[in-house]
C-alpha cells in the first residue's frame, strides 16, 4: 500500500509539474528559410535561441531545423512543404498547438502564417516583427491586399517591433489596427562577449552584399583613410555573396589599393564574426537604407569596437551618443571619422568602453527576455479579456 501510494504521489507530482510547464510554454514559430542551425543561423534564429536561454517561460521552437541545431527547451521540426506551404504549415502548427497546449504562440516575422495559425486555434497568437511593416502599394489590388492584412492583424493577440522607429512607422501606416503592441529589440548576452584589452589595428564591416548596406562606400573610405596607414587593415564579412556577386566585385575593386591588408570573408559562422568584433579596433555600420534596428551595430558595441555608424533608422537607438556618425554613409564623412579614430587612441578606447556599457544597460539579453516575457503575460491577459467581451 505504501509503495502504491508513493507511486500515485509521484505520478501526481509529475503531472502537476508537467501542467506547470505547459502553463509556461511558449511556441516560437520560425518562417521558411530559417534553419535554426548553429552553422547557418540568421539574426531571427539567434534572437529566438538567445531569448530561450533567458526566458522565464518554457520556449519551444517550431522550425525547419538543420543540424547542429540551436538550443531550445524542445524543438518541433516543421516539414519542408513544397507547395501551399503557408496553409500546410499552419495546419501542422495548429495540430501541434491543440496537442501540446502552450499558453501562447509567437510567429516570427510572417503575417500570413500568423493569421492562418490564429484562424485555426483558440490560443493567442503574437506576431514578432524584425523589420518595418510596410503597407501594400496603392491601386485596386493593393487596396484589397491591405484590407486582407488589416483583418489578419486585428485577429492577433498583439504585435512586437524591433525598434521604436518601426513601431512609430506602423502607427502612421496602419492606423486602423487596434491590437496591443510592444517594442522588443534584439539583445546580446553581454557576459558572453570577451573584448580584447589590446585591439588589433583593423576596421571591421559586416553586412549583406547589397548596395543599401553601404559596403562599397565603406570600402572606398577605408582605401582613402588607410592608404597612408600601413599598420591598419580591413576585414569585410559578407553574406549573400551569390546573389550580390556583381556588387561584391565592386567592393573588392574599391579595396584593391590596400592589397593583402583588406580581407573579404564570405558567409562565415557567427562564432567567427563574434571573434572579429571582439578584436577589431573600429567597426563601421554604413547602412544607407532605413534600418529597422541593426544587430551588427549591437554586436560591434558588445565586442568592444569603436563604432562609426550611418545612424540610419534604428541604428541611433542602439548607439545613442556613443558612436561617430556619417549620415547616408557619405564616403567623405566615413573617411573623416576613420582618420579621427586612427589618430586618437584615447577616443577609440573611450568610445569602445561607453558603447559597451550602453549595450549592457539597455540590450543585455536578460533584460530583453524579461521584456518579451512581460509582453507575453500582457498579451495572454488581454486576449482572455477580449474573449470574455466576445462571449468566449
């Protein structure tokens, strides 16, 4: 009898523990093209994995995952559907949610997926945007698509934005949307970054091989500033080289006056990019377009580099007063900023120290994870109230 009672008690306690875990479970659904892999992680993959490590919720990831995978409490593998992908993915996720009963589903980035999932479950669905939510073009088709997007947005429990700039633009472009919204920027685990005390004399540029990222302007400025500085080198970390081959050729040509002192690294692992940020004396963020946020800037500060930034869009939210700015990635302004930092080691050190401190105070991952956890709690509470008002 005692053993039976003990077994019953253990089973009851296990069931209670499982119930508590389910009450705290939050699903993060990644869009197509996100592989949740350590080898080819996108910024969204990294965001989810990093939040998972610091959240007070139990973060379960639903993704088309490749080995070796990033960590999560649980990983649910999405099939790689070849046709009708959004609908079939939504059906798969909805069945998974009905079986596992998480408290909330967060869909990363993709509004059609969020709406299709929300239409099939009673669990609240939150859309997490990592860039601007721009309206469709005008015209008959654009108007119809906008109305469809409005219905999709208003069916959700809420939406998060990666920056204040993105949230403010959304309020202007989508005044008819009534759902709750929060700003949840990217973050870094500041304790995991180890800035070198003695910095290597090189400038680092990280970005996609597209003109709006300003890599060509950065290359031209580096060639001008480093031409008379034989001890200084440059490193470019480039993603998307296959699609941007012609543009990358222009970048290489602009760097050619520096010869072997300019290195172009293509599609390297995040660990290698992190190491470069931890050693570089200077990091240039030369984006010409209106950045929704700018994770490369965040990582440059965390790694302890002195930052030169275009300040576009959300970049100023990251750096504040702790960067030198070259608006529009103007080559002359970039060259001037580089020359100033090369000639003033004390300025480089001060900017590096204050930039890292700013990131620690505003963007450390435990702080960001807590902000997202709070948004999850609020979204669930507001969704429950909404259900009561609608007689649910």
